[in-house]
C-alpha cells in the first residue's frame, strides 16, 4: 500500500473543515491522506483519511525560521517530519508559504548538488489552460546568483519532463529584452551558460509580454521578480475580468449580452482559476512539498494532493537529482570559458 | 511664442508618415512641433509642424551608447540636442527606448543630485482609467541601490504632483510582501528610509496582486522588475481580452452576447489602450524626454507630445530638483540611524 500524503490541516483561509473536504476528494481517488490538525474540527474523516492531532499552527505573520524551530508540534512541522521519515510520501500545506518551505527544507534536506531549492508555480496558458507554464522561482530566494538560475533551469526541466509530461521542455530566462546581453549581469551570465548547455533546450530570453505566449515550457527568474510577476498576473487578470463584469452590468443591453456570453466564458474562468493547478511545488529537496493557495477551494486542496502524489509516482526528486549533474557541468563549462577568456 | 516640441520622425512601427499624423494632431491643439526625419516622407507638414531633415536613425538592435555617440546626425540625437539647447522645449521619440534615453541623458544632463534617471510609465487604473498609476523604473536601470529607489520615490512624487495633478501622492515600494522587512535587503533599506521621510506620503510595500488596486499613486521598483512587470501587465491583459474575444466567437449564442456587450466594453478597451497615456517619461534630467510606445497610433504620438508639453508647462524638471533635496535628507537620515545602531 502507498504511504499517505501528509496534509497540513491548518492555514487555509477556509479553515480545517475545508481542508478536510479536499482530503476526502483526493481519498475518493484512491490517494490516502494523513491530515495534521485539530481533531474537534476534523472529527469525522472518511475512508482513506486519517487524522493526527495537532493544536498548534504557524501563521503568515510569524517569521518562518523562528516559528518552525520553536514549534515542533505545529501541524506543518509535524507533517514535514512525517514526510521526511517516509511514513508519508509527500507534504501538502495551504498555510504560510514561508513556514511550509522552511519546514520542508529542514526536514527533507536538499538534493545532492542543490544550493537553493526554488518554488515553482504552474501557470495555465491561454487559450484554454490545456498547457501550463512552469514558472520558477516564485518566492523561495529573493536574491540569486547565476549558478542558482542555471540550477533552477535544470530543476524545472526535470520536473516538467517527469511530472508534467513535456517532452524535451523548452526553457527560457525572464529578462528585459530578447538579446543575450539584456538584463542584469547575473541574468546575462546564466544566459550564456544555458545557451551552451548540452542538456537544456534553451529558448533564450522571454520578456514580460511573451511570458504567457507559450514560447517556453519552463521560465526561470529570481524569487523577487518571480513572486511579483506571479501575483501581478493574478492582479491584472482579475482587474480585466472585473472590468468585463462591470461592463456587463452597466446597461440592460450589456446585461443581456453578458448573460448570453457567460456559458462560453467557462473555459476562460477555469483557465484563470488558481484551484485548477493545485499549488506551487518546492523543487530541489529529497522529497515532495506542495504549497497550495491559501484561498484554495476543496477541489484546490485535492488537486494539490494529486500533484504531490503524481510527483512521487513519477520519481520527480530522483530525476531532478540526475539532471543536476548536468547543471554542474554547465557551470564548470562557463567557468572554464570565462577563465580562458580575459574579456 | 513657445518653443516647439522636438519629435523623432523615425522609429515608430507605423513609419514617419504616422509620426507626422501625430504631430499634426498635436499642432492642431496649438502645440508647435519640429519633426526630425526624412523630408521625402514628411513632405507636406501642416500649420505648426516644421520638418528638419535627418536621414539616419537608430534601431532597436543597436547598442544605444555606441549608436548615439557614433551617429550625431541620427534623428533622435539631433532632436535631443535641439531640446537641450532650448531651441525646442522637450524631446519625444517612438523609437528605441535605449537610444532615446541615452540621447536625452547625454544632451540634457542630470538634475543636480540625481544619480540615476528613471523611466516612469503611466498605467491606467481600473475601472475606467480615470486615475493612472505612475510606475518607475520601467527599464532605465536594471540594477539599483537603495539610494536610487529613494530618489525614484521623490522624482515620482514630484512628477505626480506637478504634472498629473495628484495632491500629496501616496508612494509605495513594489515587493514580495507588505511587511517592512520583505524583499531584498536593498528594498528593505529603502523601505526604512521612506517610512521615516518627512516629504513622502509613504504607503509601504505593495505586492503584485495590489499594483492595480489604486492603493498608491506612485510605485517604485528597480528597472529589471519594473520592465518585466509593465510588459507582463500588457501580456496578461491581452491574454484575458483574447480569451473573452475567443469565447465570443465560440458559438452563435455567445456571438450574440458579445455583440450586445461590445459597446459597454469601450471604456475597458480605452483603459487598456497604451495610446491613451502617450508614453513613458524619463525623470531626473534637466529637461523633458518622453518615450512613446513603438506601436503608437497617431493619437498615441499626439498624446506623447501633449504629455511633454504639459510637463514643461508645469515646470516638472524644476519641481523634481526641489524634491531631490528631501531625498538627500532621507538618505542621510538613514545613514545616521544605521551608523548609530550597530544592529
């Protein structure tokens, strides 16, 4: 029998009851779930859902490292320890992103050769979300060096291939122009290394305008830019959608038009729904950790559990570790080249 | 009589003829324009539009500093020199952003106290674009230090007040969380200085989700993040709008709905139209330089000319220089505080 997925019962905006709903949906698919949280609120689980009591949790306002160290009984810390020990196969939490990343990093440790784990989000691509973009780092590292961007490229490519089923994924760097030298010196250095990589199908730089164009399967950036960009896509999409909704309320003719158009907007709505993709995944650890959206629906929680389970089944961590040997080779190649070339 | 606006006749996607159309629209409002470009294509100007012959231009593919130095007869270089000498009141170009910034910087010089000029874009805010957000730096400096972010805050506040007519503009920093410490160490340091500033109405950090919320009148970031963010808003808005359009073509009922809804979408379309705001403005120079969108319509060119003319009329450069004294004080205040506090 498969080990269950360890699920943090706290932290979702909808509370432990909603998290339990999500666990039930995943368990109904045959994925066993062990949920860490308040038994009183998780009273009556379902077939395949087991409750482990935890009364403590870590909020968004707490400093993650201090909180994880200081609260061994917090739900996310217990769930991470359980996943690291192999009693559960993976960690899923809709709580504080910082606390989840920290708990996972402390408990699971990094893959051999990984300097910085990165948080990768799946962004559904137009027109219908049938393809997703793997976008990283969306917040694990606010500052990075070129070698980290190179590692992110390999981590992302390995995950895209293993779990998202993309054959020879195209990897791009986010920058301010398409030319190789555009961007910060760090981005230009990473560009040069990736352009010379034998293992990466490198699509060059993409600009903000083209991020959603589908030109790349994996787009790599630092965690500051990536976090801002991910949230900005959400904010902009919401603003435009609100604008359309507002227009459809502005007069009787527009209201009639909106009512007729509404059914056809279903696939666009689903494309823009963060619940569809489950959550962001922390790449570079000796285990699988998924950070679900705080505002997840039960279906969003279930999709995060499904993503974690699929990642384990596809041996994502092992395949990333294999890939990282290539990243080391790229880095050394670049160092040799720069060392031999005094310009 | 007012000095004319110096307009680069080359560089717009629509060619010199389109630029001339824009000049005519502005001239019809009583703003005289001197356009630098190929006389054959600018043959028959209108009342208030004068043509100065230039056959050379700088493309997006050229390295800006080398090109500006190497081509004194290029249209944008001639126009910048003219504006710097006071024979024209301001520079407007829809050509290469890098070349326009470089030509303006070389010819006009920086305001006293400015270390790095910044490119500021006006982003129309939902629901109807009646308010705009001043967002900088959107590409002049891919790497900045805290003191530059502080200067950008003062430059943006001064411009917002002087030209956009915002009383006591609220200024925010773009970051990955609202808390003062969130973001890179440089962002956190700038946050601290701005929070202690007597001259800035500081709204704290904004995240990507809230950039378009209207919580701030001016949002400050580095030129890498700002450039990516500005283009990403454009790309995301386009993707959502394409999605709505696609839905409205998907079946007969949706087509009828789209047709009924279309008139009401006019204000949203205008809000999302980059031509409405004219262009980005280079802040921190002893003169006014406006970079129009390469894909500008004639109305977009005219709006860029109007923005430049209004900026001159409101003495934007002088008012920015006054503000910069306050920026210097903020920086010294921070240094003193950090110097006195060994933590």
